[in-house]
C-alpha cells in the first residue's frame, strides 16, 4: 500500500504525537541529595580552613569512590568529606538512595565540622539532623548543610573552637 504525500505527512504527525505522549507519560526519576558545604571564607580562628564530614548510615547514599586531591580551593575531598582552604568555599553533593528517602521520617544524619588550625589541635562541632525535615513534595531528601566559622562556639561544639553547622547556606 502506497501513501500519498498527505497520507505520509499525516502518518508522520500521528507517529510524532504518539512519541510525545509516550515520553511525557514516563515518570521522571527524582533523586534526593545532601549537599555538604565547607565555607572557609573570612575565617579567623580556623587559620587552616574548615573540614566537614558527613556521617550517615550504611546504604543511605550512593557512595562512589571519590578523591579529588588538592586544588586551589581545597586540601582534598573524599566520599564523605571536604576540607576547604582559608578564603574558599566548596560544596560536594551526596545522592541519597531510594530506601533512605522512603524512610526519611525515621532517619538522621550527622555533620562534623573541624576548625583546622596550623599550630594547634582542631576544634570540633557535631550536629545531627532529622532527615524528615528535608523531605520534599517529590518524596526525596533535599538538604544543604554548611559548616563555617561564625567566631563563636555553638552549643553543639564538642571541642572549641567549633564551627557553626546549619542550613540553609549563610
């Protein structure tokens, strides 16, 4: 059977419409994330920068082996940590797993922040967050937690001088 030019055009238009409908009907995969930010801009007490570490239960994030090495902005970054040099800030995202997102109301994660000092032991602050408070309408965790030197020790400081750990980014 041969189609006329009009018939070919009509068949092509119908095929295009079918593809558009089928592509928009596919559910979009939404992924959760916890962004960890070490902000060492304007540090006074932390003269060797800010190191931030994410502590979370096994299987809660998709952890690809990661080691950036030293750059102009950081001393390094790994699968669960980042160490920003003085005067710089660095953000590293961690993708959460579907199992963690689905159970976020019952989950938590901890951020430890170190005030790194050249001629002294680092100060440490440690703060635990309920993952459920970062749950989006899409049903995934979306958090950005920042560690920075606010010039004072918050009540969750373990060893002074302790950085501030909070959300959203200051």
